[in-house]
């Protein structure tokens, strides 16, 4: 299967991608993860993307498209799961063009639907460990000792892209540039709307129920 997972920042795309990939043996292609890896490695693409990522803005299409098409070429026969890509209608058009010569297409688009107020609460409440990367939340995933990582005792921090101003900017950008993808795909693809305000296990159950209709025997 070739799947796209859509949804605003904080909708739970990362968590659900892991569930889907584990169940169906797909290659998980997260544009955010790949961009961060490129940035950490100091590649040319990573350096170009850094300023956009830190401010919560969208990385230019040409950078993301080049990176993701290369990554998709390495997918196993089982398929791939696109997470955070495409982000714009232009990216979606370019993706369709890239898949067409080989006769491939996106099988299903999962759209995680969630209210902005819920997203803001989720994201601004996140705290992470700068040493090991463990993620916590001030309300529903607290560390044993307030403000300290359970694993290595390092003080937890709020990532720059989880600051309230940046979250607001990311949501505004999503509604302006990424949300139109839902209408684009509804015109020519299988789009399934999922209520992402439920707890993660409930969302997972609904997603698996929907994907069974698309999975090969």
C-alpha cells in the first residue's frame, strides 16, 4: 500500500504512522524526520531548510520534493507511508507526476481531523529531553520528577517549534497551504476522515478498520 497521512501539526500523525508501519510493513517516510536528519548531518538541503523549520514555516517545495522522491525510490514492495508530505497542492501534483511513469498511485489518504484548540494544548504542553530525546507532557505524560527526564535526570525543555507563537504560526500555515490538499485528493483519490481528538488507541482502531478495506489479501 501507498498511504498519505494528512492532518494539522499535533494531530498525532507520528504516533499513528508508527502503528500503521508496524502492522503493514511499510517504509515510514516522515518529511520532518528526514529534514531534521539532513540538518543534523549538515547537508546542503539541511542548511537550506533550517531557518524555515525553526520559525515554524514551510520548507520550500523544491527542497522537500527532491528529498522525498529520492526516499520513496528505496521503499520495499509492501509500500510506503508518507508523513508530512505532501504539504501543498503543488507538492501533491509533483508527487503524482513522479509516480505516474511506473504506474503507481496513492492508494488511500487518511485525514486526521482535530480542532486547533486541542492542537495548541497538546503542543505547548510538550517537554523533551535535550539529551536522549524522550518526550513528555505537562498534563498527560508527566515525568516521575517534575521537569526532569526519567532516563538521565536532565532538565526538560520545550522545543522552539512548540512555543505558543510558533504553534499559532504553524496552524495558520497549515490552514492556508496544506488543508487544501484534502479537497485536491477528494477529487481523484480515496480520502478517509478520522476523528483525531480521541485517545491514540481509539484513533488507531478506527484507522486499522478503514485500512482493511484497502489492504491486499
